[in-house]
């Protein structure tokens, strides 16, 4: 059975921020304790969260799913989650699953905290614009009604026109009275 140790540290001068240090594995057997820790931090309004992964040996897809859901909750609370010191073995899994689209990964807490502060400040300065109501695109005009009439015989394409002088043949004169 896997084990996950969690340690929460406050960040001096920032009541809305915390550092969560993890050691062990994030999987089905440790998911509840990890989720409880994240929920507790949100309830205490610690919405800017740095998670130290340096001692994490393994994260399964359920753990990744939980982190993505929790990230949304932290973002909605006016903060966010960033990761520090992710071991190469775990980072490979994150990269393969496109995890970097959800979380920024940093080498140290200072860089991570600076990113959180600037991202939250930017979000506050530029709140999301509500989506415009959906207006369906204009429809194309209806095709013209077909006209009905007698079928037209298809004309074969004309051969290229020859010069006029070449198309006049000289023939012997027809004597008058040749036709009755």
C-alpha cells in the first residue's frame, strides 16, 4: 500500500499562500488524504498554492485528474496552483499527458511564488470578458428555382474557327437553268 506524507507551510506575509510538501505516491490509496489537504487549504483561503514534488515517486491518472479539478477550484478562488522540483520520472508522465497545459513547473519556491503573484495580479487587472450571445451566421440565399421548358439538345463543341479565306471553296459556276 502506498503512502503519502503531507506537510503544509505558510508563506510569511502572505496569508493567502502556502507551500505543500509531498513525499510518497499519489494514487487511489492516498487520494483522499491529498484531496482533504487541498480542500482544507482552500477553506482557510490559502488559494495561492505551491506544491513541492521533490519527494513524489509516482502519480497515477486519478491523482492527475484530482489535481486538475482542484486547480480549477483554486483559480476560481482567485489563486492558483504551481509545482516545484518535479522529479524527471514524474515530469515525463506529466509531459506525455499534456499536464504542462494545466500547471507551471518551477525549479524553486521563489520563481513559483513570483509567477503566482503576477498571474493573479494580471487576472485581476484583466477580468474575463463575458462571452457574447450566440448569433447564428447568416444563411445563404436559397438557390434559384429551376425553370422548366422543352429539353434543349446539347450542342457539340465547335471546332476552332479556320481563317475565312481557307474555308471558301471555289467551285465551277452552275449554269442558269440547271434547276427546274
